[in-house]
C-alpha cells in the first residue's frame, strides 16, 4: 500500500465546515479530500432555511442561547450554547464580506425569518430558500483564490490510521470504486468534516453519499460518540417518492403556512400551543402519526404565501412542479424524513475529539450545542463556529507555512457494496430506529444490522455505515425515556431533572449488540 506523508493539514470533507476550516487555516497549507466535484454532494449546499444569528437590535445572543437550551430538551451544554450564539453575528458579517448575498431590507438590514422554537425572527436567509447553495458558492470562490488550499476531488476517505489513542493518517480510495486498493495519507493534523448520518434512513433529505461514514470511521478508530440516539426528522419533507426527499423549508411555516390532513383539517393547534412553529420533534411526530393513521398530511401555503412562493421559495416550487404538484393551487404532500444527526464524534470547544490528532466539525461532530433536538438553522451556524475553532487550535500546533502539492494516484477497483443491502439497512433504520421507537424494534434493528455487517466484512465503506447505525440503535435502546427527537413509545415520559448526554464507543455498542444476539439465540 502506498503511503504519502505531507506537512499539510488534511481536511476530510468538502461541505461548509470543511471549506470554512480550510479558509480559516490560510496561509497554513491544507489538502481537502472531496468525494464529489467541489460544491456538490454536501448537505450544506442543500440547506434552505439559513443561519440563525441575533442580528436585530431587539434580539440578543442570550435570547438565542435560551431558545437553543429550550429546544434541546435539557441536554444542551450552556457553555457551548453561549459560545456559539455570541459568535453568530460576526460569522454573518464574515460571510457577507466573502460575497454571500444575504437578503436585505430597504434600509440595508438583514431580512430575518422566524422558524420553529425561536422566540424571535433571527434566521438570516438568501433568496428565500437558497442559503446553503449561495453560502457555498461564495466560499468556494474564496477557496479557489486561496493558494494554500489544495483540493483532491474524486477521493473517498474509508478509514483512519489509529493506535486507539492517536490518529496519524487517513486511508483514501477512489469515490467510484471505494473497495479499491487504498492509499494512506498522513498529514500534520486531520480534520473530519464529512457530514451526518441521515442517509442511513429510507426517507432522508440528505445527499445520497451522506450515510454516517465519517462518524463510523472515527468510531472504528476508537473515538467516543456522543448523543448518537438523537436524530432529527424534518416534518415537511415533500412526499413525492424521490430519494433523497426534497425539502419544504421551515421558513414556509414561519410565513404562515399550515399543516392539514387529508380532510383539510388543521391538526397542529390541537397538539401544541405554538402549532406549526412548535419544536421540530413535536411537529415531526405529529406528521408521522398522521401518515400512520392514513390521513396523508400536507403543507398548505396557498393562503399565507400564495403565488409569491415561486419567487420567495424557488427551490421548493421547483421540487413540487417537477412532481406534478402546484403549490399555488394545492397543498404540498409532506412526510417526516431523517434530516440532521445531533449526535456524532464527541468534541470540546476547540473541536478536539477523544483521539489525539483528530479534530471534528460540522454535522459529524457532537459539540453539545443541539442536545436532544436541534434548534432550527443552528446547524450551519455550528459548522461555521467550530470550523473556526478547529482552525485556531490547529494553527497553535502546526507552523509549516509552505508545502508541495500532494500527488495521489487512486488505483481503479471494483465497487462491491451491495446496493440491495444498503437499501435493507436504510429500511431497518426507518422501521425500527425512526420517529417512534421501542425496545423490541431496537433489539431487532441491532440484530439485523449485525447480519448485514457480517456479509460485508471486507468493505470499509459498508462497515462505516453499520458502525454508525449500531451506535444510533444502541444509544436509543439504552435511553429509557422520551427526550426531544428520541421518542420511545414504551417509555413515553421524560426522566425528571436535568438531561444527561450519552457517550458510547463502538466497542461498547457492539458488546451490547452481542449480548442481545446471545439472548435471542
């Protein structure tokens, strides 16, 4: 196997967290590992709502932190919430200076939307529902103009070189043939920014490649994984049979759109006083239960937004129209789809993981900001804040100011990943580790995941997916309460007192799985 040593910082990923880390590390030399052409394939570019930040005089970082704490259902770390919300406004200004064209009012202020569980309108947006793509566009322009950053496209990270305490390199293969012979790339530091895990579910709003591989890689290398059980389901994914499922941004409900059942009855006011603007877990469960009852839920934008949906929310309109739904004239069919993983690799305020030499930011990390339920539009914000934290911390350790380009030849191989087994894994997660869970289903999920894993013992790509799936199911089984996005029908109540974060290693999760398999046998 070829081994390449470089004094560059290696960044695994190519979404918002990865690109922003690279920019904040400049002029330190960086090499980014991007499975797709830069700017495509990352969840960041698909984000519609925007970035949460207290930009108005009537708002404050403290109020933003309070809302974050409430939405997180007792599992948010106050120190982290204050750290992030205090930094939010400066990141909006930074993105503006880098060329992000945030929507502005006539007097030059930022247009801000109110989204679920926010006490104020504080979500800064771009062209209505284009925030993610426009932010990524601006950052990629800046990246292309930064000579210290090298991007290797078409390369996929499939493993980390680890002795259980220290990360010293990353194994790369071709994105087109992930089971080909790997190349080991060793850098001055390693940043994991590979995105989340929602693609492990049959219905997801995430790009196809975002299936927990980064978290699984870190877990297989020995990293501690925190809050794995907390997977957020978006209540208004557009239910038209596409995979991934298109998204109807929460900003639509912020503008007054309502949820109705197949009889045209609005159902959220009976469930929560905030109705459609209740926290995402509440709305997602309501939508899920409506669907289970055969009352096909839909989002009605006609009265609140009307014909303006085409200009104010072009991405939503285009997704509807290509599937034969005209949102100006009819309700949009919706479903609860896996959207964001609050859990991930446990990190501190500097972005450091439990393994020396590995920093993590973006959705692959679990920083303590989101708790049991992410506050709407805090995801992009967290990626920005902790990307800069990682960069600042690494800059204190790495001093090389110049380095040659990395030349990597990824040999062609054969992709042996069985897509039918991937589909089975996704169905298992949706059926047993989804919006509503119970002990029997979670135990069944762990056994089914183990059986799938056994058939792919030589595929790092598949093992990374099953590692993350195992951690989610195991953590969900261990949490015998309902909290935020984690709902147990057999334990429907919240355990009194302050919420506790969970933490597991893959070894611990697999030991639990083995005990369950032994019990069944």
